[in-house]
C-alpha cells in the first residue's frame, strides 16, 4: 500500500474508489466499508483509496495510532492511503470545496464509501446526503453504510476504547473482530525484569489506548514473525519509586535478541491477574514464574 501525506501530493488515480473516514480502530463497521471499497476497485479495475485524517478531528484520544491504522489498511488490501493533516487551516475548508477540489479534481473520484453518520468539512456541514447530491453533478456514486451493531449495541471507537481500558479483552476483540493490540517501540527501562530472571522489553506505545493494569497472556508480532509471552501493565507497586508511572513491559518466551529502538505489536489474548504489591522481590519473582507457566498453558494450547 502506498501512503501519501498531504493534499498537495495527491495525484489522480485510475477509477478512484474511496473509503473516507477516521477509521480509528478499524473495527467491524469500518472493515465493512473498507472491504467494500477494495472489492469494488477490483471489479472496475480501479484503485482502492482510503482518505483519512490525523490528528483526530474531534480531538479524541486515539484507539490506534496512525501507524497502526496504516498497517491494518494494508492488511485489508487497500492500494493507497491519503493522510490529510487535520490542521486549523484545513478545518476551515467547506465540505463542497473539499469534494470539488480534493476528491473530484485531485483523485478523479468515481465511487465513495462512508458511514451514513460521517460528517466532514467546515462546521461538519458535509454529510452522506451532500455526497449523493454532488455525485450527480460531478459524476461519482456515493454509498452510505449503517452503523453496525453487535448483540444489539452500536459499535463505535468510543465504546471500544472504554472496554479496552477496563481490561475486557474478549468483549473488545468481538467488537474489533480481531485481537486487541498495541503498537510500540522498545525502549530502555529499569532492567528489573533481568534482575528477577525474566528480561522484559519496555514498550513506548504509539498513542494507543492501553488495557487496564495487570498481567496478560499475549502474542507478539516482530518483523512479521509471531512469538508468545506475558505483558505487564502497571506502576510497579512492589518497588519504591519516586514517580509512579504506568508502564508496559513484555516478556517474550525463548527470545534473546537486542531489539532496542524496534517496533513490535502486542496482541492481548487473556488477562491472567490484576497488578498487586508484593512484600519482597523474591515473592514477586516467584509469582512471575507462576504467571509464565499460566501463559504457556493458555497460549501453547491455543496455538
């Protein structure tokens, strides 16, 4: 998948089939729109394009970072992604001008797929109805998708963010229709894990929503290869630290490579237990050993 950053770098595409939206989380409802665009592009021998925005237009906390979303778009078969910087200047552009000068003139739009509730343009005046109306004038077809529900509940990124923060991994996974995951870069930490006999990779998440504090059985994706391990999210209550900050660490089974500065994806499978304070490092080390045994039972039996 090619990625273009900014309106001015856009070049006309052959039979552009556009899916437009923030697509934060790329959940079940988003996937329906994106897959439809890919399918139509293949049918008409055109180009499937995602037009998305960063940062979030509603200034909301992101469920997934831009990098993470781009990775998921590519997995779904999108040919091209146009990332528009949602600046104050851009926010003043009218919906009509955006359709005429960006979607039609720059992309040669032929089909556009959006959620029926999607709004865009200055003061959010743009709507699916406007796309339908101007489609007749400029020669493109618009298709709107209704909100997808799961067990009677409308699926939204806001709903999923809250569920992940509560540590309800299975429920969030059902709404996403894929594993709950975070993308992050490996950074230097306190080396406590190494001292305890379980060297961990400290993760700096890429603007991602983090699950509730605790210990999780996880799968790790690194350079296209899959590993298994345990992830700790918490403030290290057993240690006497001057500043208590929630950290993310992952212990990767049978892995000894130096990966400082590398990015990896952590996919959460199951929460093992909540975080707690232990009376000594020896007792903490013993508990970690039990956690690893539990992780092996969960992941090796399900792999």
